[in-house]
C-alpha cells in the first residue's frame, strides 16, 4: 500500500509541473481565446533570464522580480507585434503564428545560452518529510501551494473585479465589448502579459527539478494541453486539478498496468482525457457555451 | 468564362508546367526531396479535406502517414508484394485506422478534438517501438528499391518522381470529385453550421466519419509513397512533430486548396533546410520568423494570397473592358 501512496505522491510531483503550464495556457485562452503553443518556450526563456541575472550576481529574489517584469513586457510585445495584426484573421493563421513563437523562442534560447543543462536554485529549502512510509518533498508542496494561490487569485480577479469582467468580455466578443466601452486591445494585451508572467513562474518553479535547458518545456507541452483540456479551458483551478490527475494517472498507470509499462506511459493521460471528455466534452470544470442560431 | 474558373485555369496551367519542368531543372538529390514533398502533399490534401472543408481538426495526420508507410513496408518486406501494389492496401488500411481515430470527433470538436488526436500522434512512435515484432522496432524496415520498367527509359530518381506525381494526381482528382459532389456540399454545410446542416438532412455522423476515412486514406497513400521514396523507415520519421509540421504545411499552403497542398509539402521539406543554409546556428530562428511573417502577409495561406493577387489583376483588366462598355452604353 505504501508503494501506491508513494506513486501517488510522485505523480503529484510531476502533475504539479503539468499544472503550472496548464495554468498559463488557460489564462491566455480565457483572456484572448488563443491557445499559445509557444507558452512553454516563452516561459523557459524567462527562466533563462532569471538564471542569467543570478549569474551576473543578482540575488534570487531580485532576479525573480526583474525577470517576471521582463516576462510581462515580452508577453505584451509579442501580442502587439504578431498577434494583434492577426486578430481578424482565421484561427488557423494564429495557430501557425503561435507555433512560430514556439520555434522562435526555443531557437533564441539555444542561440543565446547553448543546449547544455544548467542547474537552477530552488525557491524552497531542500529535503522533505515523511508521512508514514511516504516521502514528500518540500518543493512539491511549495510548488503546489504557490500554484493554487495563483489559481485562486486569478479566479477571484476574473469573477469579482471589473478588470476580470472586462477581460472575459474582451475574450468572448471583441466587437460587442467595444460597444459597451471595454478597451479590448488593452485587455488582450494585459492577458498576454499576465499569462507570460504565470508561465515564467511555472518555469522557475520547475526548473530546479528538470534542469534548465532550451527544450525543458517541450515534452511537457502535450501534458499541459491535456491537463488544460481535462480541467476545462475556462477554469484556473480546473487546470491545476487536470495537471494533478494527469500526473497521478501517468504514474499509477505506468506501474500497475503491465501492458503499458514505462515506454507507453503517455497513453494513460490520453486515454483518461478521452474518457472524461466523452462523458463531459467541455472538461471537468468547463462550462458549456450557449450559442444562438 | 467567369473570373473564378479563369483564375483556376491559370493556376492549373502554371502548376502543370511546373510539374513537368521540375525534373528537367533539378539534380537527382533535390528531385528526391521534391518527391518527399509530394508524399507530404498527399497527406496535406487529406488534411485539407478534413480541416479546410470539414472543419474537423486532426493533429494525428503524421501518425496516419506513418501507418500507411508501415503497411507498405510490412507488405513489401514480409510478403514480397511489389511496392506500388501495396499502395491501395496501405490507403485502405489507414482509412480503417482513421475511422477509429475519427470516432471521438462525433462527440468532441475544436480544441478538445485537437488535443486528443495530438495525443495519438505523441503515442504513435512509442507504439511502433512496443510492437517491435512487426515493425522492426528502432532498426526500422527496408523497402525494395523501385526500378523503372524496361519500356520506360528513365533514371530511377525520375521514375520515383513520376510515380509519386501520379499518386498525387490521383489523390487530387479524388479530392476534387468528392468536393464537387453531394458529399462535398454536406461536408461544407456541417462545417459552417452543424445544427442547420443537420436540420436540412445532413447526416453528421456519416459525413464526419467519411471525412476522416477519406483524409486518412490520403495520409496512408502519402505514407506509402514516402516509404517507397526513402527505401527505409523507422519510428524516427514519424514523431509527433511530423503531425504539427503537416498542419503547418496545410495552413501555410492554404487549407481549402489542392494546389496549396503541394506548396505546403514543398514548404515542409525546403524552408527549414534553406533557413539553416542561410546560417546554421540561426536556422530555427529564421524558420520561426518565416512562419510568423508568412502568416502576417498571407493570412489565408500562400494560395489564398496568390488567388487574391491574381483576381485583382484579372478584375483590373475586366474592369477596363467593362468601363469601356459602360461608357459606350452611356453614349448611346
């Protein structure tokens, strides 16, 4: 039984990583109705900036704050430069552009910092504690607590503030939001900026475990997408729940389903996502959209 | 002759001329690259049918492409069937697989469907490794080299080109026929508005599954051609990124165009290579910028851009004649 719990905990540990990326994806989707495939790579870039600042001698917290502010600027600039001119274009065009962002940021990281792995300091004290036979790492708990705090904050802002309402309106219908006095462009810009900040946070939280390298987030992208889908694309807490479910399912499936084993472990989250979506097509925490004909 | 059909004729003429001229101008290696681009183009045509006309997103086209390639390779190396004779079988087998892949589309749409199908693409290489007994695992499978029959006096590269171009031609013909018929109309109707289409008697289940089967058959055909051209396949050729690249090729070329599929295939093969030829360490940076810039200039894909440009020119000449006519009428 302790094996089971240890597997669950290890699943939660990887699940926290997926949840972090899913959170950024969900925010940008909610704020602009775009799935940014380049989100993970933009986040990796921010983590590199933090690392570079520390290499130059800045203390961790200063480096963190500066690079989070930088990420906000990068998010806003990316939106202004490449997404805004295409706001009226077909959705396919935007998909290709975000894939272009993916390639661009990864290549930039590769060019500036090279492909080798670098260690990244953890925000949390080393070590962990035991519950029964199960070992839990401080960084897992810390990561999860920070993520949940971000998600709750996001949820509150979206639900209870004027800013959040405007952002939701801007994402839902550009033309009609302008008519009721929402500054749509500013809202979309803010959405991209905030999403970049949360993505950067995610990358910084998970860089200690994955080691910093330009392709750090690439293998996680699919899991992040699955987690966001599982949770329903419009709920921040859903994204976290989705990430954790995917992580735990992967960990348990790889160990207990012998025909799957370690090399087919990716099949578990896919099957689970499919199963849940077949029952509830909008995801666990998603809400149905009503369209009038 | 109407504007549309004239520009279509011009386009087709240019395209046919390019298809004939290419092998005369290119050296052997580049010609093989073009053949690979054509193989991708066949898969893209399938995706255009499904995504451009059917409105169904499938990010597993690369995996289906792989299924086709493996069916060809297995039939050839295990059963000794002539490579070209395997192509109809790989198309059929892939269509059946595609029907299964398409099942979630009956309940899921848009983003959700994209993610689920992308999952299939991500798991596919692992599955190939897992089934090493049939697929040869990491070491892959060889396919017999194709030799031109004795009555056709051409080099092997040129023969490959002819074969792949013929397959692409058949694919293009089938897609065009399908789109001009009732199936095509039903497909477009359910894309534009599923509820209204259903109310008008379009069977959504049947139409969507047909679209998936047709699209997958083309992916399988493309995969089979790819296997014949390269003469060797391994799971490395069918990673998840291939599915993404096929989608990129489809969108860059123009999702509702057959010619666009060829442009997309050429884009997939040549642009990354050119980008790293310009500067090896900045190759991907240039490629990423190219993707973004192309979409900013040509938001409906390259064919959409060319079409708009062509029709502006044609309209300008037509306007001139029309205005002359009008002034005459005013005078009388």
